[in-house]
């Protein structure tokens, strides 16, 4: 966790400098090499004292918009939220505890997606609730077959 230092100076330049120091030419490439890591974990790897998860996500959204790959970013963020909230994969039984964990993952995901994808994410959430994935399902990245079915690429 940072103490406010992440917002001092030119944080975008600092963020991209750190990405290049890690050997990547884009923040997207850095993040996709760690598809199950949370935004906080990505930020801590880039700078534990002066990079915040929200800054990482801001950069990822900007790159996704430029490359017309926002849907892929949205799928990737769901992977990150599922790994954070459901470490054993999709629960076999949706008792109160597991229902909360699923709601947390889907809620965190829904709250962060770009406005352009809110409706598609709402429909994907409904589909997951109506037809839950197999017990133990944990997508390894944004190219997971089920995720691509729920949120197919539509960008031009």
C-alpha cells in the first residue's frame, strides 16, 4: 500500500519507466505475463511505495482503447477478480459464504469496467448466475473459452 507517493510527480512516466525496466514495451504485455495477479500485486511489483493499482488499471485501459482491445481487458480483469475472490475456483455449492464470494468477484469486476462495456458485463454476470461454470473453474487468462463465449471480441 502506498502513502500518497504514487501520485507525486509524473506518475505515468514513472509507471512506464518501471514497465520498461522489467523488460516490457507496454503495460499490457507486463500485465498479460501475470494474468492472475491482482492490480495491487502488479503495482507492488512495479513500485511497492509509489505505484497504485488504480494507476496500473488506468494505463491498461488507455492501452486497450488505443489497440481496440477493451473487451480482452475486461475479460482479463474478471480473471484477476475471480482468482482474488475464489482461490479454489468456482464453488460447487452456492451456500451463503460462496454466494458472497461470487458476488464480491463479480461486483468488483463490474465496478471497474469502462462505461462502454457496462451492459455487456451485466449480461455476462446474469449468464454466469443462470448457468454457473463447472465446479473448480478458474480461468487462466482472457482467452479462456467460457470467457470468450460470455464476452466475445467485438472491437473493430
